[in-house]
C-alpha cells in the first residue's frame, strides 16, 4: 500500500437535500492520514452529520468524491465504522449482542465473533455487563457499548458523530480521556479517526488536525494542525491559544 | 338431577367459550403476521406506502360486518361445512382486528430512530437480519398495545358473527359462546344466560391479565427508554383505533390549535404565538386529499350500481337505508346525551376517575351484541319493543367510544384549567359553558367518528337478528334478499350501496364537524388573537 496515500480523502464534495434549493455542503475537501485524529467543527445545523454520513457511504454526495485507501466510496464498506451521537443501541438486544452486530460484515465463525465481542467490551471497561440490556446502563456506559460495537470489526477508519454531546460534562470528560487509551491499546490499531463536534475544547483536546466549517452552506474555512503531547493540559498557553484561534475563525 | 344439569351446562358453556377464544387467538395470530408484513413493507417502501395507507384507511371505515353473509357464502363455496364457516368467522374477526395493528407497525417503524436503519446498512445486515434484529422488534411494543385493543374489537365481531349466524340454519357456526347465549336467551333460560355472560367476562379478564399483561411487561424493554409502556397501552386500549385513523390525525391537528386556544383562554401560556392560518391551511389541504379519494370511490360505486341496473327493489333499498340512517343518527344523539354528563362527572367532579376508567374498560369489553338475545327475550310482546331493542344495542355500541376518547383527550388538559376553576370557584352554567364543554369537545368529536361507525355496524346486526321485528332497515333488507332466490346478484349490488353509504356517513360527519365546530372556533380564535 502506498504510504503517501491518504486513508480518507474528501474531494470537492457538495450536497443538497432533495427539494431544498440551498446547498448544505459546498465543495468541501480535506483528508485524514495514517495515525491522524481529525476533528470537523462547525456550528449546529451546518451539515456536519450530513458530511459524515456521506463519508460513511450512507448517503450519496451530489458532486465530488470520497476516497478510502484509493477506492471511491459508493456505499458502506467493511473498513469504516461509526459511533452515533445518541448511541443507537438496539434496546431489545443485550450489550454483547449489540457489540456482535458490529462484526456482521466479517466472515468469521460465531465463536470468533463472541470472543471478539467479549474482548472489546472488556477493553471499554464493561466486562460483567455482557448479558444486561442497554436500558440499565448510564449514558456514558451506553456510549462505551457504542464504541465497542464500532471497534469490534477492527476498522481502519472510525467516524464519530458528536460522540460526547449526549453525555453530561463530567462523564464526557472521563470518556474523552479514555477514548485515546482505548484506541491506542487495540492490537490492530485504527488508522484514522474523523470526529464531528461543535465543542472547541474537545476538538483541541483530542485532535491532530481540526477542520473548521462555515454555516449555510458548509465550506472549509480553515484547517488547523494541533501539535501537542497527550494528555493535553487545558490551561496551558498553547492550548488556550489554539482554542481562541478557532473561536475567532468560527465567529468571523 | 338439577346439579347435573348445571354442571352439564357449565361444561357446554366452557367449551363453547374456549372455541370462541380459539377463533380469536387464530385471528389475532394471523392479523399480527399480516400486519408485520404489510406495515413493514408500507413503511420501508415509499411508493408502497402511498398506496397501502389510504386503502387501509378506507377499509377501516367500512362496516365489514355487513359483508358477513357474503363472506360465508364464498368460504362455504370453497371449503366444506365446519371448516368453511370457521374460516369465515376468523376472516371476519381478522378484518376487524388488523387495521390498527398495521398502522401501529407502520408508525413504529416511521418513528424509529433513523440511526437504526443506518446501522443495518453500515453493518451490512441481510434482509432476514434486518427483519429479525430491527424491524420486527421495533414494532413489538405497538403490536402488543394495539393487540389489546384489537382483542376488544374482535370480541365484538366474534360474538356478532356467531349471533348473526345463529338464526340461519343454512350457515350456522357450531360451538361458540354467541350461538350458545342466543339459544339460552331465546329459550328463556335466564340463569344459563347469566352464567354464560359470567364465564365470558371471566375469560375477558383472564386474557387481559394472563396473556396481555405479561406481553406488555416483556416488550417494555423494547422501548428506548424503558418507560412503562403498560400505562400508555391501558390509556390507548379502546380509542387507539380512533387514533389510527387518518381522519383522526386531521382532527388532531385541529385539536392542537384548539388546545392552544384553551390554554390561552385559561390565562396560561401567554406569549405563545399560535399561527392559526398556517395550521388551517395545512389541514385543509390534507382533508381535501381525503375527500378526493372518497369522492372517487363513491363515483366508482355509483357507476357500478348504475351498470348493474338495479331494478324493482331500488326504491325499497333506498327506504331501508333511510330508516337505518335515521336510527343510527338518533342513537348517536342519545349516546352523546349520556356520554357528556358521564364524562364531566368523571373528569371534573369525582376523585376516583381511574377507578371509573377501569370499570368502563371492563364493561366496554363485553360486546353489546351479547346482550341482544336477552333483550329480545325480555321485550317479547311489547309494542315498539323491537325498535327499542335495536336502539339500546346501537347506543351501547357507540357510547364507549365517546367516553374513552373524551377521557383520553381530557388527560392532556392543562392542569391549570382545573386550578382556574377551583381558584375562582367557577360553577353552574358558567362552568359548563366555559370549562367542561370546552375541555371535552375535542375528544368527543374524535370519538364520534368511531361511535357512528360502531352504531352503524350494530344496526346491521340488530335489524338482521331473527326475532327483532323493526319496520324497515338495511340490515333487515339484507336478510330478506338472502332468503330470496337469485339473491347473489342483488346482494352484491346492495353491498355496493352499503359501502357508499358508509363513505357518505363519514363525509357528512366531517363536514358537519367542520362547519359547526372548527370553522366557528377558528374565526373566534382568529378574531381574538389574529
Ligand atoms: N432529510 C433532510 N431534508 C432536508 N433538510 C435536512 C434533512 N436532514 C437535515 N437537514 C438540514 O440540513 C442541515 C444540516 O443538518 P446536519 O448535517 O444534521 O447538521 P449538523 O450535524 O451540523 O448539526 C440542517 O439545517 C438540517 O435542518
Ligand atoms: Mg449533527
């Protein structure tokens, strides 16, 4: 595989909803490289979720391309996984069954599926909750199941749509700290993460690169690289400087 | 000797009720399976949905019980004897049970978080996995909730069809509680009749507690938040069917405007700007589409009748229809006169409203037609007895829909309405005019549609019942035509007429409600807040 190849490349993507004249996304381009954690930030309703669903192959762009390891995305593919804002756990399945759903596309035996799911659930810190149902879990635990489901198939791209915004701030903070550890501790590491957010601090805390979108339509306003060691101190000068820079760009 | 007789009777009644219940369970099982298939199809394919939904809407407004003799003839034609009859009865029950379950499935899938569909695509679930892991489970809470309601409706049709068939030796259902009760009542065995009704009620309560309650408890976990579905399903039991009607939704959007109006009148919610004109325009558009479908159907039916060349009995059919129509509407007015004070008492004047609700629910699940044989026996020999019988059955069939619908809607009444009433000590005429009527009106109106439908159904049965000698009426007329030679041809014409009448009925209802109530309210709201 070409080491110069981007893991995900979004190239001149435009989109508008059927029957709505105004474009939601207008000529957006960016890319995610191996080992990169990319955040896409923009005001509420600017089309971030729509963009992520295009990258996942769930909806089709009007113009432009999304390229995954050299192949154009035309529908959901095996190597790309998704974490939902509202968890999207099926309440009638136990937690382990929910996680197992994540490897439906893999061509492996049932016992192997079970083994992987159990391991993944343990990695997100939920061993012991295999056979209970999502309803008994707290919000933070639900999202952990959601993350386990996304990671169980050993994807090379992880897409996350505001994964922390349904959680209270304290829980979100803990999970933000954990997610980097969970990602790092995988045997088959995830190559790139693309996370949607509208939380500036969160973006700066986690990402290597931040893509800032404008509102109506969504265009790339600016791309900012963040080069700080983890764990990042929110009160450090470089951190606060980056945050201010992003706010300035967003409100411009 | 006497004890033996009683034991024997008990055994007969128990087996017959068990047979009736078997028909019900078979019908429910089939209804649920078909509903899942149709509902999921309609919800996942936009094109299919556009065709299926209006068709179902119309089907559930047609009193299908009127087709019963016709259905029996067809089934007996294909299947011999006992099997054919039972298949016909089960078919009839299905046609009464199925529509609200289909809508339940449809709405459950439409209301499903779109992420669930995304999941299925992301993880490449097969068709079968999509069904078993997503679509069927997501429908289950609504299926159970609607089944409870369907059971009550189905019981009405079960007993009705059994009673219906009891008088006709040509096609009699064997082993059914309806048949048995008819026999007991007409032979003057009041004790046996009461015993039968007692067993019937026991079965009703047992089914509720031993079959539906556990199911409700089980599917609670299928709901997203795990909120108690049981509470909702109790509330929705009877009027759930009303809620499924597109017409109801049409009225519902009116109701929202109305509730907003109420809240403002009550002094609360100040600053809520309610855009009357916008809502009105939208609902009128939807209403118009509905009328067009109905009108098109009416034209087709009229054309069919014209082609079939209805001859000599044309006039008598018309008269019969007129009689039934008048009877039904009169019964409806009486039902209103009963429902309004009952509702006002239960909602405003007593603290035990949940007790009354439960009581009403149990009484309502006893099909009014089950009383028919005994009323007939009691009224024997009185002048106008038959008219009275028909009337009582009509009222009993319709009044519950009014009561349950009203009580349901009144639940969403803003709390401060009662507070306003108590704080300012509003009483008497003022309370009636400014509070009671205003609060119960929306529910009363939505209940009216189903109430009229139910009374119409009852009219077919009551007039058709062998010992009821009402002067004229369409049910009576149907029975006569069945007995006449060459009836098949004329029969189908009359069914077409009936369908037309059912549709006309609904259209008249809607137009009346619109012109008499909503238009006036709107102009008032517009005048005050415009
Ligand atoms: N199915 C749809 N049809 C029309 N407009 C839509 C649809 N879904 C979302 N939108 C609109 O598109 C815009 C972008 O939505 P979304 O991508 O969810 O925004 P974000 O995730 O940035 O908050 C919003 O203004 C939203 O109202
Ligand atoms: Mg979003």
